[in-house]
C-alpha cells in the first residue's frame, strides 16, 4: 500500500485536489441507504471525517389500484400518476425511477412502462421514487412531512392509493468533489499528530490514494472520509 510522510501528504493533497474536481462531472448522485449506518466501524473507520448535509431525502412510493377491470384499473393508475406529475413541483418534490446510483426522472412517457401486476389478484402497482431537497433549516420531520403531505393531498382516481414505504434514504450529488476537503482535514490532523510526538518522530499516511467513502451519520447528515491509516515512526538518525 502506498505510504506518504506528512510532508509528502500535504504536497500530494495539492496535486490530487485538482484532478479530483476536474474528473467530477457534477451530476453524479449517489444514494446512501440507512443500512450504511451499520457499515460504520469505530475501529476501522478513520477518526477524521467531513460532515455534510445530504442534498436530498428520498423514499419509495407504491401507487396501487385494485379496480377489478384491468383496462379501467390502468386508466385510474395513469390518471393518478399524471396528477402526481402535475402536483410534484408545488409540493417541493421530484418523481423518479428506482436505480442503485442514479435516480432517473419520471414523466408521462413512462406511464405504461412503470405499471405492473401486484402480488395480489386484480391489483396493479407503479413503484416510484419521491425526492425532496434537504434545506439548511430542515428537520427530518419537515423533510419527510413534505413527501407524506404530497402522497396524502394528491388527487387519486378511482380505487388508487399512494403509499410511501417509510424507508427513508439520503442522496449526495457529486461526492468526489469533496475529496480535496477531506484530504485537507487528514493533512491537518497528521500535522497535529506529528507535533504531539515531537521532532524525533515522523508520521506516515497510508491509503490516501483510495476513493472517498461515506456513511449516514445522522437523520439528514453524511460523513465522508478516505480510509487512510496514520503510523508514527522514529525519524532516521
């Protein structure tokens, strides 16, 4: 594994920060599920992390209809989906399709493609992702409340229901653009560690070439870090 002295780490930071930003398209949006909290290991996860507020809060919504006639059932679902599309901007939410890393935008051209049979007889369902931007002053209840109010207030056709799943996840746009900020925190911490042990010791940082990682650290907060390791060694005589 690559090893850098503290002096080299600071120099590498200045070099690495530029290409990290240059490579970042600015449009990548990653989804951080609540289960990522369980990946935090106080022994393996570095002490130095950059805390960032999530860009968006999302949940999966099931739009279900159990009208017996299939043709009528699909028409009711489509009418409700159209109502959702129209109501979304005013409710402060966006509609999308499920995906592991990218949330695709949902529009009227996708109505037929998104409707499928449900597990219950004579029932069809459309599964969407509903997203709301996390404002600086938002609480978790305020952000989730916008989505719940949207599902409750949107007009439903026939026997259609809009059912949020209550599994809340966070998204972050362009996470790798924060790599330079994280490395700056690592370099600052390494300087402090070196100063604590005195001039007869040096600090080496391993793993700074690794990609940025993250986990959910609070209801609307994320912690970003590079999985590095600091080692204190005597300076050569």
